[in-house]
């Protein structure tokens, strides 16, 4: 693997499986030191205001909460409550007006734009209600595009494996218009999974799907907790919130409740809506 090696020289750094691997050479021996990364999410007094002419719209106001790495959290609330804004801030698609957003002990609102891009590329997997697939790219090309952006080695092979994981191994060459809504959302999930990001942000992922397909999509998402990923799922559907470890309910940009589902966490098979 290495052509030469000086004593106690760190020769390579890898970021894999949500951990840091330091590969160290000492004389003729190679050792690997592993430091598990902590991707806790901490928000402190976070506000987001939009100026609409002479009117200030308070999308989020003085919001504080913590989400432990590996939790499955549903953000619940009606339209206009600030759910999507919260995901956008955690995903560094927008910056807060005030407050601190700390991911892995770094305030992502204070880092430079290029580093925010790197943060999104390496740390966040996005799943949108409207899928956001490139219409002129096949399912495989849509997923591989993200793998290439993340600078993954063997990106094509990893894209194929991600599509197989979501049950689309036989549909990799189909274009979005040749896929059903549920299949398009599976491509979107494969795109989020392919780079093995530790945090997945899902904005109303079942909003445009029928009940049966919606349950399949939710099942795929909840399975990711086995990989110690943090799942933040936005929905207005209270029934879906029963899947979560924890439910953060928003109204008018403020947290009105935060805790486990009222009747406890249930399995996918017990959902009805």
C-alpha cells in the first residue's frame, strides 16, 4: 500500500463509515487508529427571519434542542410551522438569522461557504418530497452523480449497490418518467445512501405517495438506524411520527413538545392513515 514509510508519520487519512481512520507507519509496521465520530446536533437559540417587503416573517424563533447521533426523530407540524426551514438550516442550505447550529462540535453557520459545501457533501443525505431527480439521467446516473460529487472510488459500483439496497437493481437504466412515484423516491433514497452520510434529512418523503408505497419508503428509512445514522424526517402526518424514537412538534416556528411518541414507538405494520 505504501512505497516508503518514515517513523511515526501519518501517511493517510480516511473518512469512512462515520469514523476517522488514521493509518500510521512505524518502521515496517502499519497500524490503524480508529476514532468514532460523534455527529450530535445541537441548536441553541436559533432563529430564521425572512423579510417580505415591510413584513418580517419569523420562520423559526429562539429554537433550542439537541439530537443524539443515531436517533430517529420526526419533526411534526402543520404547513408553515418551520419544519422545512429547520432541515434547511441543519443541512446548511441556509444560515440562521441568529443562534448556533453545532454538528460534530462545529458551528456550521460560521464556516465559509466552501466548507459548508464540503459539509453537505460528506455529512448530509437529502431526501425531498418532489424527488429532485435529473429527468435526462437514468436511475443509475442520478445516483452515480452524487457518488462522483462525493469523490467516491468505484462510484458506479457503489451506485448500483445503493439501488439494489432499495430494490431497484432491475431498474437502474430506467429514466425518471419510466418509474412510478414510489420508484422515483427509492432512487432519491439511494442517492442519499450512496455516500454513507451520517445524517439523513427527509422532507415529507411520503407526501406524494399512496399508503402502501409510503410504508415501503418509511421502512427503508427506518432500516438506516441499524447503520447508526441520524434520521430527521419531516411530516405533517401524526401517524408517521409513531415510528420515531422522538417527536419534535413545531407550531409557528417554536417547539411546543419534544419527547417520545405518545403511545410509544410502533412498527411499520402498525401504521394506518
